[in-house]
């Protein structure tokens, strides 16, 4: 039953225009950024002097500087690593696929675009009432939920793969040569990144089901993706620190968007484990809420 | 519970909030192979009943059992085809795609099957036209085609005639009859066009303000709607020999106080005389006539006042 429902949901997704338009936009963004970061210098970009030092004209010197920077990143602690941006002078001087891919997957764009897809994919069911057709076919709302989760999971995986592919193509076109720093680490990074992005998508799906509106789901997705929530969390952090006297507490460390945005290709095993635990907890909460809705709420 | 039934509901109740009682202790008995007409005004609770028995809404209390279908309730839901309220369509997809999505959910990937369903409802030539651009009637037809995917045993049609032109209504009626007779599909149909319902249904339930006022077969309802002499008396049993003696054979004793006579309607005065001669007191004797619509208005207490 789950397989049949998933097939049906995949077919539905395949007949939606946004299924194709959104990845095209993502590829275009990746290509544009590749071009900007790899072909334009800081003056052309109007970025002025970098906080990480002046722009290095000579290619060899630049590569040397990149190595130093990377060594620094790998050897320092995580917080420092995060501040050691791979973008020097507004230009990527480490053209390795791992690092460029990292920049794109931790950006808000991927979350924003996935929010739009999930918002439309789920919201459409409520705005057209077609959920009732599917419910009768499946006879079980939880199976339907599972089928939609699988579809969204596959879509977000396809999204990650597409970003990787377009990053490689972008580097091949605008960069010097395509090379990988550590392919195994990249695969590991991609898998964890996908799990986090999938969890975020599931959150948008839950919101879409709760509010029964694609517009609301997309709007909330944008709010989450662009860190508006983080501002609220920062205020909560201040309160928690004051009330409980905890100095280094940050609620964003325990949110999906916070984890996605601070996740790096060189993040430690501890960081990855913590991220997976956060994803697991969030997914469990999402599933529990959705099952509860399925058990109690009537279809419109 | 009798094996001849497909669906039985027991005190099915649906309450929205504290004040709105949409369905109030409804007991339906839908026989296998029947075309069951649900008659009621807008807001009477017809759609809510259909939603509950198809799993779209949860009853507040009471229950329903698909006694005529095997497996769990969830299995039974997948044996249902439903067109409830407006047809649920993806407006930016073609009729074919709309059907294919549901077909895949049933494990049907056959293109011919989908084309057959489109042909059945006369939408085989819609091509790439999006469902959102369809006329109301076309949408309704597509909704029916969707309901027929998976060859259901039980078809729920909520106001299926809405938006259809006269020819479409005739075609739909013929299709429903065909599905019922040839494929043995049990059909629950609601409509506010009672005349149309009367041409189709084999059983009826009249619903008003969430309550079932009356559940009857077509024959029983026809009997009630026929022109007749209605005699109200304290002792109907005593009147029967008088009727027999005077050559009346087409009559029915409804209860202890009512008899309906369906012949010699212009002999009311003579009959009254014969009963009086026997010393039986008659409370009232009159000729009554009503069609299904009048009957419905009468039993729901919504008939227009004669004084007006």
C-alpha cells in the first residue's frame, strides 16, 4: 500500500510545474554564484577589502594562502572554523567541490526553495480537496503521510544531488579544474546535510497540514529559512541565560535551521552526532503530531 | 445483523463544537445492490453522513459497519468510490493525469483502463485541456470517473446531478443504473432534485436537521405518495370487513388508526355511509394525493401553509 501511494504521490509531483522550476532556479543560483565567486574579483563585486585580508593577485600565492587557511580551519575548534570562511575577498579561492558545495547547501536558498515546493505539494491537497480521493484509496491517513514523507525525502535528495552536480559543472565552467578534497568526507557531509534538509522539509509539511494552506506553509518556511526565527531565539537565549545563569547557551544549536546553517564539511563527529540527534527528535515530534492529527481531525 | 446489508449505521452522531448537531443518532440500513436515496434539504446532514461513512470525518458517537464487505474498516474504505461535495480535482492537470494519480494509488498503471473511465463519462477527447478549464458538468463527470477508479463495491454520490445539463442528467442516470444492474455496485445518492432521485432509488431515507425522519423502500414510498382515501378511525380492524364486503381489495392498514384505500377514489361519500351504518366512528375520511416532493415537505414539516 505504501509503495502504491508513494508511486501515486511521485507521479503527482512529476506533474507539478514547480517540481521542475524550483531546481532550475537552484541550478541558476549555483551557476551565478560560481561565476561571481570564481570569475569576478573583489573590486568588480564592489566588496572592498576583505575582513580576512587583502585580495591576492598572484594565483600561486592565493593557493598558498588557501592551504594555510584550510590548515587553520581543520586544526582550530569548530567555532573558529565557522568564522574561517572559505570566501576570501568575496571570492572563492578554494575551488574544491567539497568546499563550494558546502557553501551552497548551508545557504538559506535551498531551504527557501524546498519550502516553496513542499508548501505547494502539500497545500495543493487542501486547496483542491483532493486529499479525500487519496484517503479513500489508501484507507489509512498514516500511510498517506508516509508516502508524502518519502516523496519529499526523495525530492530533497534529488535537490542535494542536483546542487552537487551543478557545483561540479559550475567549477568546471568558471573555475580552474574540478577536484575533491576528500570525497568520502563529502559523501558523509551530503548524507547528514540531506537528513537535516529533509527534517526541515517535514517541518514545512507539518505546518502545511496544520494550517491547510500553501501560502502559510511557504511563508513560515521563508521565516524559518531566513533566520527570522533565530532572532526570536536569540531573545529567548538572553532570557534563559539570565534566568538559569547559563553562559554559553544558544537555542539555535538545537534547531534544524540553526544546525543546517552552521554545518560545515569539516564539522566534527560530535557536531554531526548532535545534529542527527536534533533531527531525530524533531522528526519524532513531527510524526507524533501528524499521527495525532490523522487520528482526530476531519478532512475539509 | 442481516447479511443482506452492505452498511449499517448505529446512532451515528456528529457534533461540531458544542452547539451544532449536524447528524443526530442516524440509523441507516443500506442493502447490498440497492440504490439508496438520501433526501434532505441543504444542511440536513447528508454530506456529513457520507463523510463519516467514507472515513473523511470522525463520528462524535455511534458507529457504522460495512457488514457486506470483508476485511477491516480501512479495507472497506478502499472499496468505496466517492464524489462528495464538489469534485476534488487538480485544476492544473489534465483529466488523464487526475485519473492516473488515483489509479496509481490503486496499483493500476494501465493507460487503457484510464481511457475506458474517461470514455465512460464522455471525457475521452479532452486531451491536454486542464481540469480547471472544464465546465461544471465536465468537472462533475470527471469526479464520477474518479469515484469509479478501483471498481468500488459502494459508490457515494453527493448531489451528482449538480451542474449537468438535461442530457447529462439522463446519461448519468443511465450510467448509475447500468453500474448498479451490471456490476452490482451499491449506490448511496443524495440529491435535492427529488423527481430525479425517484427515477433511480430503490430505497430512501428522509433526513431533516440531522435526523432520519423515515427510511423506506421505493414501494413503500410510492404507496405513501399514491392518490388514496385516508381513513382515520379508532378501530381500523372493524373497518376491514366493510371494505371487503363492498368490493375494495387495494387497501392497506397502516396502523391501528389509519387505513389507505387506493381505488374507487370518487366513492368517498358512499364508503363513509357504509362505515357509519356499521356503527363505527370515523375521525376523518379524505382523498389525499402527493408526489415525492409534497410528501417530503409534509414529513419534514416544511410544506407551505394552505392559509397563505
